[in-house]
C-alpha cells in the first residue's frame, strides 16, 4: 500500500483509540501550530456546512481528511524508514493544502491557477456535470511564461487524494529536474476513474494549456496503483492529447482491452515492483504483452525486491520518467520479463517520496 493509504488508516486508528490528544504537553510549537490550523479549518467547514453543502457533494471525504490530518500528528504514526524532517514536512504540506481547500470552498473563490508557483490545491467547476472538483498543482519555481514547459497529469491511487500526489518530495524533485508542471486532479476520488472522471482529466489539460506555456509535444499522463490502471482507462479516449504514458503498479482493466488500439504508435512506460503484494506484478507484465500486440512502443521497468509502494519502486520510476522525457527507453526483449537498466537518468532525486511503505 502507498504511504498515504497507511497514513489514512493509521490516522483513523489513532483517532479511534484516542492515542493523541490535540497539542499534548511536550508537543513542540510546530506540532501545536499544525493542530491549531486543522482545528480552525474544521470549525470553519462545520460552521458553513449549510451554505456549502452542495459544493461538498463531489468531495464527500474532506472533513475526514482534516480529522486524519489531525490524528496523524503523532510520531508513533511515523514509518520507521521516514526521517523526522520528512515526516513533519509532509504533514505540514498536506495540512496547508487541505486547509487551503476549505478556505476556497467556504469563500467560493478558487485560487487563480495561472498564479500558482510551488504547491497549491485549487478548485474548478467540471464541465461534465458542474460539480466542484479539487486540483492539486506543483509549478517549479523556475517556470517562466516565455519558455514552454512539459506537463505531467498524475492520477492518484485508491484511498489517496490529489494532495497526496503533490506531497511526494521525490516527484517534485523530478519535476524540478525536468522543469515540468505536475497537475493531480481529484477526479472523483476512489471512483476508479469512472465517468465523468476522464472528462475532468481532459478538462485539466485544457486548463493547464490556458494558464501556462505548455509545450504541446511534452504532455504526459501518469499514475500509480488505481491511477496506474486509470492511465489506460483515461488514455484511450483521447490518445492524441498525450506524448507518452507512465503507469506505475497498475494494469489494464478487462473493459479497456478493446480500446488498446488507441495506443498504437504511442510510447508507454510501465513500472512494477517484483514483489508487489497488492496488485501483483503480473498485471503490469500482461499490460506490456497486450500493448506490444496493439502496436504500442512499450518500455518496462521491474524493480527487484520491491513491493507496491512508490518508495520501493521509485528508482525505476526515476528511470522511466527520465527516459520518457528523453524519448528513449529499454525495450523488453520478451514481454513480461524484466529488462536490463535503461539509459542513465538525467537526474536522480533522492528516493524519498512519502506516499510509500518500505519494500
């Protein structure tokens, strides 16, 4: 499971069993400040429920997010492999993004996408059904409107939110090294990217093109876990919109097999952990076989001794990302078998994405 899934589950457990008590005695100022920020956001959300109920219908778990954010402010919930600095940095960022989303819901005024630099979570109105939808963004500080940049639309996994994608430090490091903007749509939460989520994803692409100088030859669709399956489910609908695809710990749903001809001639990068105990490695291997039969240009990266987590497979994610941007990659000699190392990556961020568990 991804780190944030455990973050959610652990947070609920801590709340249910009363293992934390707000800003308990001995908590440092940082912890107390984060507790206070969440408390203010929860109070604001609850007090305005009668006015914003319709806006919340498409984001039913927002209050739960805040409760879990609060519950997770306890070092007993920190994974053993995570440093204290990373643990608190991720908490701070997640809370900042979630409380900012509450502010926008209450005020009815979304943040201006075009003004985002660094991280943010804004909202937009879906043209599919007029529901309000969140959209998390990361815009590298080096972005200049005069220089077109790449866009990566990243689909989140089950039990995760759009903010959990942006909270991955390693992913932001990859974006910085590539100069790429990362957009992570909520896309109807845990719906499995069922309709109208794909329409929301393509609306996000259109929004990004209007708000930023996006290079039309470098627009990528990526995702992990449920989002790794979503790459195929969303991608076949408008394959010309994407320069390449990156699926991490995913596979192809049987209902999408009849659409695989849409990937003919497209570059598809597939990443999996050899010891994935959640999805398994076979769905990724089978995707390689099926995509090659459909005429796609497939590049496969199977991380030895790795499980389902982004933390475990991140070295292969880094290779796949850099190969995708460079338009290269190791072709599997036989579909379903792990290939040798791909070309040396352009940059190798520290493998510390925080939505992961150890292998």
